C-alpha cells in the first residue's frame, strides 16, 4: 500500500475538482520536502512558516501535511497552544529556567508541532515566545506555522516588542519562510449555501427557528459557567447556546472561555450584533484575547486609535476564530450586513480574516454537525 503524502493528497484534491493554484503547488513542494526528510529521520529538518492573505489555503495545507506524518506530531490553534504553555509554566512556578523544561516536555511528546493562525497580540505571550521558540529548535522540535503576517511584522506595534525579537530571529534563521499569497481566494469558490447570517430587522427572528429546529434535550436559560467564569445566555440546551453580543463579547471573557464554549456546544447562536465601530476613543486596551479580562493603562506608550467598542471586537474576533477552527457553526443576527460590521478601525487587518471566515460559514460544507 502506497503511503499518502502532501503531494499525493494535493493531486487527489485537484482530480476531485479543487481549483489549481501555483502558489499552493509551490507550498506543497516545500511541505513535501519537509515530510520526506521527517520520514527518513534526517538530522536537519527545516520547519515552514507560511503566511499570506485570508483564503489562500494555509490551514488546509497544514492539515494536509500533518495528517500523514509517521512521527509524533500535534496540530493546534495558536490560542490553544499558548493556553497550554501558560498552564505548564504555572505548574513549574519556582523551577529554574522553566522555558527549557517546557521545551523538553514538548520535545518528549512530539517531533513536529503545527500551529495555525500564529498572531501575537499580547505582551505575556510575546515574552514567553521570545524565550521558547529557540529552545524548541534546540530540542529538535520541527515547527510548521501559518500566519497572516510575515515574521518581521509579528507584534509590530506591541509594547516591549524587543521581548519577541529572539523568536522572530529564530524563525527567520531556522525555518523556510514562504509567502502563500496566490490570486485564488479558495473560500469564495461555489458551494451549497446555508444561511447563517441575518439582518436583525428581519421579523420574526430567524434564530428562534434555528434554535427550535436544532433543539436536543432540556432547555435552560440564564447563567452558566465556562472555565469557572459566569456567562449569561438567552437559551441553551445540550447541543447549542444562544447569547447576545453583549453577553459573549462585551463581558470580560477571554480565549479560554471560548475554547470551553466550543467544547460544550456544537452550535453557537449570537444575536443583537451591532455596528462594531464608533467615535468614542478609550485610553485602555484589553490585553488581547488570552487575558481580555484585564485592562492595562497606557502609561507612556503610544496607543493606537482605539474606540470604546474595540475590546468587544477583539473578543468577537476570538470567538469567530475558535468557532471556525473547531467547526462550530456560528449563527448571527446583526444590525447591518456582514461587510458593514467593521468598515474601518485599528483592528481592520485582523477583522479581514474574521469576515472571510464568516463568509465560509455560509456554506453547508462548514461544521461538524
């Protein structure tokens, strides 16, 4: 029996009707080279850092690569990986050089670590990664990363960015950096549509019908706990949860809560999503989505032009990312059309990925059930 590989899987996808893309074909060649060197247990294996615009197939190519590896490997979303790292460091509190211990632990568990959506936006993560990435390479761990940014732009406006610089240097010297930025946006190719986004003005509420037809088990409402944090809901059952935008995105939640949300529910319904921009500016910023409950004062740093809604937008982006990565359909009722949710603002770059993912959720092929 012939073992599958990135090249064979890609050729099969083309035969099945997948749209040919020269940029993807080049990336498959790089992944195939890494795959073959891992198969023969070569001593020197360079990882791959793939970056480019949304919809270019970075996640798909990573999964295609990782699925047939014979060596120990792990594929994680960046948020999941950082949550795991912080938990390990907490357990090692008081241990000399805990980052080396973490790198040794990971090296004992996996040979290849695939991280999707590598996007650093938190000073705590930047400090950890600044010391961890080189240690992982020293332990022989092969990294395959996807990102919307080239390495030199990671955390480009972040506070104390120099703390991340050792990780950037290690990526640039120890990995093959490839811009996967072809002309094809593969999320826009035809598929069987499944509307999961409605305007709030449409009556009666579409989400009422969605919730009723998907109902499984006893219906509850009101408060529940996610990651030991209270979260309010309109309705929920064993299969789905229905919340307002304020309940899930304006409440002091972080990525860990959205991870547990997708652990527990196969569908998420979100109503009363407003226009996500406003003119009121703020002097505090939520520390990303890993630690969004904490606000840090600007001090003497020059903050970007933030509005009073941007902390909620950060959480909305994290929610969409988690639902997308876990195959959990997100059903939305909003005040305006999808393209008008966040027309401009400091988070426009990150929101482009969010918008692309929301569009892909409007097809039946998306979701786990």
